[in-house]
């Protein structure tokens, strides 16, 4: 029954930062990956910035 013990030993972790479920405020589970709220917010920030830059670029092009 060694496998059961190792299964219990491997805690659920964020696939991005590697922190365990206990270390993050919330862990969102996908079919193959898990991501914590902290990483999700970091991703959102990146997407938001890129969208903003894209919007600014678009507006500049329209001004021409
Ligand atoms: Zn994370």
C-alpha cells in the first residue's frame, strides 16, 4: 500500500509557482493543471496591459 501513502504525501500545488494548496488563498483546478489566485491575478495583469497597448496602438492608427 505504498502508493496510497505517496498519494497522500503529494499535496496539490499550483502548476505555475509551485506553492501548495495550504500556501495560497485559493487553488483553481483545471483538467491537467492547477493555478493559484495569485498567479491568476498576475496573468490577468499581463493580459490587461497587452490589451491596453493594443488599444492605444489601434487608436493611433485611426488618428492617421
Ligand atoms: Zn501560483
